[in-house]
C-alpha cells in the first residue's frame, strides 16, 4: 500500500487555490466503496477523484494556501515537471496525473484494492470502516495485505476517506518494520556473539537488552535504535537501564519479548538461563493506547513469520504452537513451494 499512501499524501500538498469542484457522493457507504473499486478497475482516475470527500478537498486547498509543500520536489520529479509548473495544476489535474503515474509504476497496488473483498466492519463516528485481508506473494515472501478504506458521510452523501485508512495502515507497516529490525538484531547478537559469552544464543529477556546489554568492550551493543529500545513495554532487570532511554511508545506501539512458547500443548519458558535461548525467540508489538492508532497486536517469531490479532490491547505471554488455531492472522512469512 506504499504507493497508494504516496498518492494520498502528495495529493494534499500541491494544489491550485481554485474552489474545489463539487464532489459526487453516493447514497450509501457500500455504494461509495463500490464506486471506488469500479473506478480502480476501469482506471477511471477522474471518477476516483470525484469520490473524495469535500473535507479532503478542502484540506488539499488549505495546504496549498499555507504553502505546505514538504515533498513538492519529489512530486515534480515523479511527474517530469518543474516545481513552478507543478503548482499551476488544478487539484484534479494533479491528482489524476499522480494516480496514473503510480499505477504505471506499480499496478499491483491499485489492482489489489479494486479486487479486495472489502467488508463493512465497524462504525467510527460518522465513518464506516471497510476492511479486507488479501494474500499474495512478493518474491520469496507470502504476504497478507491489510486493506482499510473508510466511507465518510458529509452533507448527506457518502464518500471515501483515503487519508484515514492510510494513517491506520501506515502505523501497521511501521510496526512490521520494527519487528523485523528486532529479528535482524537477534541474528546479529547470535552470529557475532555480541555479549561475548562464548555461546551462539539469542537474547530473550526483553527488547531493551538488544540496545543496553554490554558487549566485549564494556559499551552497550546498540543493535536497535534507542527509540525502539525505549518502547519496551516489559523491560527485564537483566538488561541495564540507560539515561538515554526515556520510556515511551514508538509510533503508538509498545514492544516486548515473549516469555513462553507452546510446545506439545505445554508452556515452556524461552529463557534457558540469563535471558538467553540457543534456538528460539519471539517478540510482540501492541498498542500503547488500544484503539487510538490501531487495535492490532503483532507477533514475530525466529522464522520471521509475522502474525496479527486483536487482543484488546493485552500483552500476549506465549508463542502459540499453531497461531492460526489460536486466532492469529498471517501478515508475512517465507513462501512455501
């Protein structure tokens, strides 16, 4: 969903100061989502623009008037225009040109949204959330695209709010990236024997220790960013506290090491001694405030398989033997032939 997000962001940044054209809404939220998917299937970018809510168009207009152009250079380069010519475009001209360019570079993004089995899930104020999980392969990875689209009601009509869905999926993508960075740090910790104990093992006591644990030279190993280390929701006494680590969520999420693993229906501690394990590790990421940035809790294991589940904001205390049977939804895994 990266390219769709780029369209949403840039479309709100570089627009003419003309009054927005009247938006063409739908009579129901389902009709608005159906119109979105039809426009994407037909590659009818004008129709896609017409489905944007009036408030989104006004936001675009305001951003131009206030000269909020943080990525004007990138947009101009993408479209093959100078920045001077870029700002001469009308809102619709810019949005259509950018969307068309994005589709040419990565047609799979819009195609996935157009074919998604979007289902009406829950109401948030005047908005309805439509959601779908679409499985696909990206090289050697089996990936589940989590697609979120909001239908919003304004002036008695229904439109699509792409920006709100972007904010949610962006938070989720950041979580996945952070979990993968923890996995990379674990591989480094084990292969390079970063703690100098003479053993090839993983650090499983907490998240913070991948930053603050002392290496052979007595300095912190700093295998992860300090902002990620500071977002440890369950730090262990085995990892040193450091003044630079001010405890706070990262992009709305807290992270923690999973303490137990399910094996043949029994719970086994991952800590085989001194916060280490020779072969296994697992981490979770959960919302700092449930329902604010997201409702999902994410889980990664030592095979780089990532799962998602609504735990109502509670911290899972074990890695299930079969996550699917335990209610987890696959986000990403190595593709099996």
